[in-house]
C-alpha cells in the first residue's frame, strides 16, 4: 500500500498534536464549579486493609477571619466509596487556619482511585474561609479543590464530581 508523500508531514503533525492534547487532558482538567452543601453526606467507617498516606495542604484565604477557633473536619474520596476522614484538624494552640496561611496534614486512609469529592465541616462561631485544598496522593497526583468562600456552620460543604462528565477536580501529575 503506497502512501502519498504529501500526507506524511500532515500525519506527523496530527500525531504530535494529538499526543500532546491527550497528555494535557490527563495532566490537568479544570472544573469551574462552586462548592455546595451536602446535608445527606455520611462518613463511612474505614477499612484499613490497604492504607495509603496522603498529604493535604489547606490554604486559608487572606480575606478570612484573622484566625478561627472553629472545629474543622475534612473528608475526601473516590467514586468507588473509598473515603479518607479527618475529624478535628483544628488546633488553636498551633495557630492552624490563620488568615493567609497554609496548613499541611499527613493523613492515612484507604487507598483511592481518582479523588472526586471533598467536603469540609465547620462548627463554631468565628467563621473560616479556605482558599483551596490540595491533596497529594501516593501515586503522585494532586487534586485541587478551590473554595474561596466561607464554609457554612454545621453542614458538609464542598465538591462532588464523582457522577459528573468530568469526574476530576483540577488534577495534575507531578
């Protein structure tokens, strides 16, 4: 089968472009959605059979209250029911969640596939406005959930992209 020599350069350009486009789609996909309340969200009991270590970096907005004494909890997971739960991340004596600061936590929990939901829970009267939450997974993925709004009192509040067309928050390979 003979290939027209004029088509070869076009084929090469197409393959290079298509290859780069696929890599870009895998490394970063952006979802511009606002966080929501999830009143029916339930914490699952964790089966620690295959525990993984996650690093979670929570950046508090510069337009948040100066500090908070509120109780802050976090839960995240994948579309298959694997969930990591961290009750009471707050610690006023450690100056956690101060305005314009980033607090880093090392959490252990069940291994997950692509993280597609993250919720925050706040109880207290000070108020708190996270800018974003970044989760660094054992497989070198980073999931970023952008909040930049005050977390309401007493409800799980955040993002659930598990059943959407694009099930990934902003995820990038390191």
